[in-house]
C-alpha cells in the first residue's frame, strides 16, 4: 500500500532559511553553547542534557537576528 500524503516536517525560519526542527534538535549541546552561550543553552536542554525539541521550538524563533544568521550558516 502506498501513502500519497506527504507529511510536512516542522521547521523554523532562520533569517529566510527554513530549517527542520529535527535538525536543530540534533545539534549537540556544545554547538548550542557556542552559539547562544551556556546560560541559554541550558534552557534548551532537558534534564538528561539532551536538546529538548519543545524548548527549541519556543526559544529559537525569539533569538535576535545576529544569532539566527549564525544558526542559518552553521546548521548543515
């Protein structure tokens, strides 16, 4: 059986580039520390130290443009 429905992956707009949320959540804690600093990166982590997709969904769109540009250029 073939499914003809395409499921769109949730993404976040980073200064004109749409990045899948799963890609952002897959970035290691050290990446986030380098980009947003240790305090903000802790906000993006869950209790185990893994990136929390819900927090990425909430916080990343609110980042200043300069940080969005860095993310836009650093996320493959």
